């Protein structure tokens, strides 16, 4: 198992700001690569009620099961590698594989009998910029007939990270616009799609 504290700052971008930043960091950033987040929840959205989320991330032909839960000013992430067979089983049966992620969820919701539903996926084209202050990320995400753009900044210090990110927003003359995280955006779009049908 691996656990880490995630401290990140986000900014919603429109397409023109996204393209401007993409060009500005052309020499520093990685080529864009694809990652797919697959989202799971209980039928009664018990994880959401605890401000938590569960996903399987597909990246570089590897699958990682991640549970995110609030922790001080960031998120505590618990990661567990996942086989293709276990992933397919999760989607079909709703049963989470034994391991640290299941234990973490069980301790949070005070129950080890819970069943999950696979709700769908969000695909992100990502480019990363490693800076002395932390990692800056440009994301273009697609899900449920939606496309959106965002800038993320990951830091090891909340105070220093916030200061740097706010300075960056001012430098590029962006109107501060903090987006929901990806899983919330996905489920909002899913709710809207269902209510429209």
C-alpha cells in the first residue's frame, strides 16, 4: 500500500487560456499523455456523504485503485495496484478487492459490508510542468459529452503552494475560478444527463 497527502490548487480554464498556457510552457512541459479515471460509488452515495471518492486510474497500461478522503487542508490518498481481472470483477459484482483500500473505506463508514456501482469514466489528456515550487498540470478532460480544461498545482506545503498559485493566476491575468474536482464534475454531468432523459 502507499498513502500520500495531496495538496493541490485548481483553476478552471476556458479553451483560449488553456492554449495560451500550453504554448507558454511549451519548452518546459511534458508531451500530453492519456489517463482514464473510472468512478465507483455505493448506491446511496455513502462515500460522497463522507466527502470521499473511489476511482480506478488507468495509465501507462497499469491500473491503480485509489481512495481519497479529507485530511487537514488536503486529501489522504490510499493507493493499491489492481489487476485487469480484479477491475473487471469490481465492475460486474461491485465487490472491492481485499486490501488497504477496502480497509480504509470500512473504517471510515464503520462497516465492511458495502457494495459498489460502476458509474463510468472520465478521460484526461495531461501535460506536466515540474517547477521548483511544485508540479503544474494542464488537463483537458472528456466525459459524458463534456469537455473541460483546468490548471492544477500540487505542492508539499499549503501556505507556500497557495501563495505561488495565486501569484501565477495574477501573472497570467486569469479570473479566479475554482472548479469542482473531476469526480464531482462527472457526477453532476451524470445527474443532469439523467434528469434530461
